C-alpha cells in the first residue's frame, strides 16, 4: 500500500503463474481483505489496510518466487504449502 492505493487480486501478482496461482491468489486476497475490513470505520481503515498488506506479503512473495521457477513441478517437490493455505483462518495480526 502506498499513500491511498491498494494493490489486490491478479494485478498484485505480476508474474507468470503456470499453476493458475494468480486466480487463486486473487480469491485469497479478497477473503483476507474482507476479514481485515471487518468492523472498521473511517478512523481505522488505514490500519486495517496495512494489516491486510502485512498478512499477504509473505505468501504472495513466496508463491511468485515458486511460480517463476516452477520449482515444485520441475523437482517433484511438495506443494502442500500452496494448496493448504486457508485465507479464512490465516492470521491477520493487530490492527
């Protein structure tokens, strides 16, 4: 988030997604953003958006790196960390 701009959904995941992760990430973004915005008002919206950004940064970076290298498909690795993510229960952190 920069100033009053928030990147979410597929545009946020600007990298090749050979495993259709871009669409999945957009759905995850929406679910986490919805949770982050629960019970906020005009005085807490900025904090809620920063909480959303913090909650998504590590995961989106990890999926982008994995997708660019296509590591789990090339090397036959375990991709449970990708498919086992639950956007409805992932920790959000403090407001």
